[in-house]
């Protein structure tokens, strides 16, 4: 059946949509892939199928994930459909992207527990009516050895070693597990199973997304467009936001915690957080960043506006206002929280980092030492800077880590 040609208005709409989407991403393969896919969908009078894969290696979806999720929501607003792939099978391998060593395998129980919470969290951004949730074990687990051999035969070891992380480990004589070579092939096969038109991922996922295009072509499908978005740095201002690094801001964190964590980011990160995750209109963002650059807006005030915008995006205006009021009262006036967790401890000498970990104030001794050296730890308002110090807890002592974490000590009888 012949399809009617696109009208001038439809052509102009496609151009505007492609330009808007292109402004939200870092790279597209092929370069004109967004426009071509949007036009193809319009000609065929159907929505595009947009794929995003998420391996449930941790239970929390964080602000770093909000960058690709926001792009997906924009595509949904344009009438397209999202295939959200929970990588319960690929998580058993572990994504080697950016890794200098083989990931430790996760148990099926860990993966299943983490995957449970993903759906509720992503729908804080995505439209459930235009999202289909998939688990890639549904098509990867039934594959036979013959099927796997057919997939692996399409790619060479030389092509695999073009990956920056693999090539570095190979040159440094560091081990690379054979199963790690399977990861990009299995993730790429997700695109084959779903007949994806577009796949979205961070810039660190470029290799994996290109493998998806390759496999689709080998299976007789039209290759997907690969769209790469910016990677958001964590609260440390240095490394990619990650739960394993303890530098993340979870979408499900309470408003006060989320607000405080945003306030803890380095000032230099504010432009990227504004642009990537604030949810504010572009013109407003540009005005704020210009005022910062011209020193007509104090960085503290700009960060308060940023924290408020992010909390409002995920918790609403009232929660954002209350979180800001509490933050200002506690941290600008020096007041302590009216309520804080209390912990029973022994009144005997204890290494400060060990105490911090035991109270759940830090994830590791290494993180505790770093925070102490940075002057982020106080005991009863007195800043502690020696990570080797031992303290003797006293009744009513208040241990503070950063601007958000408090513990009141009670002496165990």
C-alpha cells in the first residue's frame, strides 16, 4: 500500500524535533540518525521503539540515570514508545565499560532484589503508558550454545580489543575474562530481540550500542541509531556518579537528604547539574549560569536554587520549600536537627573511621579517612582532621559528617 507523502508541516515538525533532541545529547551514530529515524517513523505512521538498558547492579536509580531517562521522556512526549530493559541476565556478567578489572559476579538473589525497585523509580520520570518493561533473561536465557556461537561468530577478538578498557587491560597484562567479551554481544542482542529503532546510553556505552547496530544488521534488521548522552559526575566532582563509589544522589532519597547532597557538590559542577538534571527551562538555566559567570549571583544562592529545583522535580514544590527551610535553619544558623538517630556505643577508645563505619555514617574506612582529611567531620562542633585519631565516646556526643549526616551517641550500659 502506498503511503501518502509527508506534508511541509510534518517535515518542519521532524526538523524541529531532531534539533531539540540533538541539543540534549552528546553524540549520535550515524550523525543524521535522529532525523532519519524520526522521518522514517512519520512516513510509516508509527511510533519509534526506543531502548534503554539498565543492569540492576544496585537497588537505587540515581540522578546519573535521570539524564537518559529525561531524553526518553522527551521522546515519549513526541509520541514514541520506550522499551526499558532490566538486564537481569547481563548483570550476571557485569558491564566491563570503564573497568580496569573483572567485575565480581552477582548472585541471582541480589539481582532480583535490586530489579524489584527499578520500575517504581524510573516512572518518576518516564510515562508508564508509553513504557514497556522487559527483563532480558526472557530472551537470553533460552539461547542454546548453538545460538551463542552464531552470535559470537559475527565479531572478532581484534574488534573487541578496540574497546579502550579491554585494550588497556590487555596492554597492562591484566586479566580479561572470556565472559566479558560476551557482555556487549548479549546487550546488543537485546536490540535484535526488540527490533529497536534507537538505543540510548551514556558516552561510556558507545561500544555496546555500536555492537547492537552490528548484530541487527547481521540478523537482517535495519540498524538502530545509537544516541549517547552526557555522563553526570557524582558529588565528589571527579568520578561518574555511582553507588559503589558512594558519590550518588538517589531518586528515592528523602527530600532533605537529596537537597543536602546537591548542596555538597563542588561549585564547578553546578552548570552541568543545571543543564542535565535540574528540569528547568533552558532560558532560565542560561540566565542563572550567566549571572553566575558575571558574579551577579552568589554561588551559594545558585546552589540553593539548584537543590530546590531538583527536589521539586522529584518530590514537588512543597517538599522542596520545606527542605530548603530546614537546610538553611540547620546549616546556615548552625542549629542541629531537632531529631537525629541515636546509637549505643561503648565508652572506650575507638579509631574514628571505624566508629563512623559502625554508625553507618560512611561506607568504608577509606571514605571515612578522606572525609576527615577534608575537614568534613565534627565532634560536638569541633572539626577533626586527623584520620588516625582515637576517641572515647561520651554520653550525648554528636558526631557530624558533612552537612547531612548526624549521630548522637549514648553510652552502652
